[in-house]
């Protein structure tokens, strides 16, 4: 019985000692565990920061690559713009030079056009006197146009050349037109027949009288009645009432 009690006391003592030791170990381990937890939490936060920084670095790297690519494109674009600007500057220089030349040409061509109009008026005055009012009106229109500031020199030159072209065309066409002719002191309604510039003939409406312009004497001369049929035929051809055909008409010769 004593032995059992002694064993019980020993067990109790061992248990108490074990509990005491465990309590001592817990007191020592708790700070360690807390420190480990703190370290782990700190490591987690550090990893999170690392992950965040890594993400930011990746984002910045992508932005850098995008900006770098855009910069390369802008460099190419700027180089192309420099070439275009230089080309435009060269064109501007050429245009300025051309403008200077145009100013010189304009100063020179205006007197030329005036001389051309004067020459055309003199030519009409010396030419066969057909369509006198129409031709003089054309000259007056040219002179009025030359004094206008709202008409470009190019348009003035075109109009002058057009008038010359009209006069040139008279030399290779046949034409009939009506007018007034003084015959033996009396004004009569007549039909004029112009054959180029080689013949200008009139015939009264009743075909009783006809005459021709003499280039040499610069006067009208009467034609005898033997030409009546031919003059009438020529007038009908000019009016497109007959097909073109051979005409037998007098032609005034000049020296």
C-alpha cells in the first residue's frame, strides 16, 4: 500500500514537472511563434509589394515600348515632312520666279497687243470693204477691253488672237449678206457676195443691177448684165441654197 502511494506521488510529481516544463516551453515558444507569424506576414506583404512593383514594371515597359515605337514612327514622319516642306519651298521659289517673269512678260505683251489692234484696224481700212460695221465694232470692242482692269492679260491676248483668226477665216470662205449700197446717187437694198478676199460683188434685190469692188481703184464699178446669172448663182451658193459649183465672175487685178 505504501508502495502504491509512493508511485502515485511520483507520478503526480512527474506530471507536475512535465506541466511545468511545458508551461516553460510555451512561454519560450510563444514569442518565437509570434515572431514567425510577423515574419510571414511581412514576407507576404513584401511579396505583394514585389508583385505590384513587377506589374508596374511590366506596364511601364509596355508603355516604353509603345512610346518608343511611336517615336520611331514620328521620326520617319518628320523626315518625310521635312522633304515635303523643302519641296514646297522649292516650288514657292519657282513660282516666285515665274511671277517675276510674268510681270515682265505682261509689261511687254500689253504694248504688243495694242500694236496688234492698231495693225488690225489699219488692215481692215485697207482691205476689201465687206461687213464694215461688224469689223469696226470688233475693233472698238478690243480697244474698250484693253482699257479694262478687270480683264486678265491672258484673256485680252486670247480675244486679240480670236479677232485675227476671224479675219484670216474671211480669206477662205464665201458669204452672202444684205446691206445698203449707193448706186448712181441712190441708196438701194442689195445682196453682197463675198468670195474670200478676191471678189466683193453686189446685186440689187430685183437682180437688175450689179457691181464689183475694184481693189486697184478702190471704187465700185458696175457689171454688165452678162454676169447677172453668175452673181445670182453665187449668192444662192453662199446662202446654201445651191451646192457648190463653178462660178464665172470677174476678179480685179492689183499690181
